[in-house]
C-alpha cells in the first residue's frame, strides 16, 4: 500500500500505469492533510494545540490503523524518499521563515539574537556531542563513529519554537517574541551549516590543523551560502525593479520570485553549500527589496502563497513523521532491548535540557550587561521562557536525522536504528508534551496583565519614535512595516512623548540596525528598490496607491498640495 513518490516524480508516466491501490494511497494521504487542516482550525482557540501536534496525532492514529489492516507489515502509505524530503518539502518551510521575519525587531536585537542563535547553538552542540560520546559508548548501542556523535550534537541543537511563538503575543511582548523567533531561525541555519561541515570533515586524523580546517569550513559554508542567497534575492529585486513585470502581468512577478528562490536552493546544493541557509537569506532579501517592487496584488499573493506552501509542507512533514514513528522495520531492530531504547531517548532529552540551559542564562546575563537601561534587560522569567521555547525539536532535526542515519527511509545498522527511533521519540515527546505545557507555563511566568507592557514602551521609545497608524493593506500583509511614501505624504510626524515618559528614555545608541539603515538608504535601495524606492510607471496598478497625489491621464493637471500640509477644516 506504500507509494514511492520520489520515483513517481522522476517518472511521470508511471502514474498512468499504477494500480488502484497506489492511487487510493495518494488520495488517502491528501485526505489526511485536509483532515489536519480542518481539525487544526477547529482547535484554533486552544492556541497551545497547533497544526504540528494535530498532524502528529493524526499520523500516529493512521499508522495504528494501517498496522492493523496490513497485519503489522507497514504503518505508512508512502515510501520515504530523501529527494522528496530535502528537495521539495524543506525549501518552502525555510524560505517562508526568512520571508516572514520581522526585520526591524530582528536587526534591532541583532547582537542578542546572534549570541543565542549562533554562539548558543555552538555551546549546545559541544555539550550534546560530548555527552553522547561519554554516555552512548557505555550503553553499547552499536558501532558509531565520531562523525555520528558530532552529527547527534548538530541534530539536537536545532530547535522548533513554533508552539511558544503561537502563545506569545508580539504586541504585548515585542522584545521576547523577537528574541525567540530570531534565535529560532538563526539556530536552524547554524545547525544545518554545522551538520554539513561535519560531513565534509576528515574525522580520521584529528589534530590542531584539522580543527582549524573544520572551523574554516564551517565559516566558509556559512558565509558563501549566505552570500549566494543574498545575490539571488538582490538579482530578483533588480530584475523586477528595472523591467517592472507588473506593468504586463502580476503572475510573472510571483512566478519569478518563486522560481528564483527555488533556484538559489538548488544551486547551493549543486555547489555542496547549505541550501537551507541560502534560501533563508534569499527570503530575507526578497522581503526587504523585491516585495516592495511588485504590485499590491503581487504583495498579497506572494505573502499568502509562500505561507501556504510552507504550511502544507510542514503539515505533510509531521503527518509523515507520525505514521513513520510506528514503522515496524525500525522498531524491530531495537525491539530486543526496549530499555536501552528508552535510555537513549532519555539521555538525549536530558542533554537537550542541559545544553539549552548552559547558554541561555549565561548569554542572557552577558546581554543584560550590555544594556544600559534596566527596562531593556531580559528578566529571569523571560529567560526561562526562552529556555523552554528551545526545548522542542521538529522539522530540521527530523530532516538531519534521516540524512545521517537512514538510506531511503531504511536503517541498516543497529546503532542507526537506535538513533533514528530515539530522534522520532524525542520529536514526538517534545512537540506533544512540551507543546501542551507551553501555554499554561507562559501564562504563569508572564501573566497577561503584566505581559511585556514595559517592554513595549522600551522598544517604542528608546529605539525610534512610535510609528503612525498603518493602512488597511499594511495590517493585512502583516509585515510590520508601511510604505515610506505613505509616511512622508499622508501622515504628520508623531508628537513627542509625554514628559513623564521621557524619564524612561536613555541616550540614543548606535546599534547595528542604525548603521545598516544609513547604508541601506544611501546605497542599496536606490539600486535594488524597496520601501520608499518603488518604481513609478504611468498607468501601472500601483500608480494610485503609491502616488496618490500624481494626476492620472484622464484628470486635468493641477498643482499637488504640499505632502505634509494638514487638510484645512471646512466650515
């Protein structure tokens, strides 16, 4: 009853010759995807139960049913294919994470996010790897090489903070939300680069030179993958800005953005770079430049299209993981020693707890030492929330584990079987159990009456003036940034803060975000477009929205009023 989707994608003609069972299997899986979406919508009011938990539970239930109907021969309705998984499922998830990132908050807290996401991931990687080497060898789970232990460190350093982000309110806790989200995406990128660096590392002859080569390879992968993604995003922005596809067809704009994003991922894989890191930064550059160069219809379409593709891919992934968790072939290899399997899973969970705590609290103290105002510091309860948010493991951990310990879904060695089943157990346990505990825990640590009110004031008044009311389109798109044209032409400058709030203000600091904005406005946006540098083409779909004072061809020419002049009151 299993279907090899990878083979079907490579040989489309096979579909017409497939028997009824294969077609029925595909229909069942698509129906399960629909069921996950519908049930997730019905449980939407329970914010701690997200689609990931729903898909896992439905996958487990479906796996049980298939096991019973096939008399223990299989638990899933499709054959795992690494090509399907890494080429078709992961790219939309990672690209959307970069495309939807809140750039203002991201760069405003850039140093703290990089501390948690990059340095913290390295600390967690070292602790988990050393712990695995010391403890797994005593359990005698099978023949594992040093590369496998290092891969375990990279796999379980990748976090999944979706459940916590669903509970946190970005308006009530802007600082905490920014740190959790920013650390999550940087953490995933760092874990993937670490994983690829380990695979290219000569683990036979380890000395000082080999370690330096490993560090150099890690930095090379990180920066070249980032550079490739930035080039793809900037090239797309330049093409759309110069040719202005929306003048002819909105569909071409959307198609070009999707294809260029996917092309960046495939080129990175072709060059043995990190495709996930490349497509992530491509998403950031596209949202910063390209997204502002397209028409309003294209903006709405791209935002929701990318989010939809990512949503379907993630539900697909967790649904398969739920079914694959009961794969009889994987569990048969470890069935002779269930106690040892539980021990491996428990050790991995314990190492995740320790590795997470080893950097969250020390790096939070370091970050607080840098912050001059007490109101900008990360409180202990917020530190506990950040620590808890990174305990869950998800899509990236599953992807890396399958890449390291399986071959087309099969585990040939006993040690690999232990690690893949333990990885599935940790992902299931952390996603379901920790995900269900997240909402009451966050509610206890950060009660709604006191949730981030002071943090909101801190971010609003210490970094930059409060932003004017957003237009309906800006709120619909939800990017947290409005058109600079709208700011300059239709909204008067905001009044100064009340005198009693000025006591909270500190001297303006020259942050990374400050210098980046100056460089961006002077050099980058004039060339690649973006907010405030939208191309103007007479008769284009964005002419009225972006240039409300520009007279159309059918209207008589008249002098435009001053951009910031208030409208006189009528009697």
